[in-house]
């Protein structure tokens, strides 16, 4: 099964391509960082 952190990272990458630059870019970066944090903290 796919790890939740992987899904979070993919959602963050998808947000980077949403055509609302300031909000989507900031959210995308934050979501990617959250996914990386989950990966290092052993999130499933």
C-alpha cells in the first residue's frame, strides 16, 4: 500500500501547478515539507 507521506508529497507537487501562483505555490511547498517530515518521522 502507498504510504501517506508519499501521497502528501504528490499532492504538494500537484499544488505547484495550480494556476493561482502565490497561494498554491506556498501551499504546495508547505505540503511537500509536511510529506517529507512525515517520511522522516515514520509516518505511514
